[in-house]
C-alpha cells in the first residue's frame, strides 16, 4: 500500500469503513460513492487503475449494491407483508409513540385516522 497514491488509499479506506458500517445505510452510500470517485481520480493521466484502486472501487461498488438492495427489499417487504409491517409499526410506536403508518399519514396531511 506504500506505492499507492492518496486517492487509491482513500478509496480502500472508504470501502472498508463502508463495509464495517453497512447497517447505518446513509454512511455507506456516501462513503461508497466517494470511494468510487477517488478510485477513478487515482488513475490520474494513466489509462489503467492500480490494483489498490480497483480493490477499493470493487468494495465501494459492492457495498452500494448491497445497501440499495437491502433498502429496496425492506421497503418491498414493508409494503407487501402484513406481519412485517405490524412488527415495524410496533417497534416504531415503542420508540416514537405513534406507528409508522400514522406518521406517514400525518406527513401526507391525512389526519382522519391519527391518534
């Protein structure tokens, strides 16, 4: 890792941090995107990326795909599975005092079935 330029090192570091913090959702999206940009910038005027930059970019791309996939699956599951929706609503109500469905209705402006 000594002969890698700073951008390639940043790409690897952001990829590792993104993988370690994948369950926070927002941090991996930001760091994964930045890691891909830094991997591309590491090329400079060369036509090829160094192995370190390719490693960093592959980690960042992988974590972006996993994060978006898991988020999409969670939204799909919430919309289609009544048991999952009930569990999410119960957990949300325990923390915030209202269910997620009620919160979403408040945001939309529908106050007919709130509280």
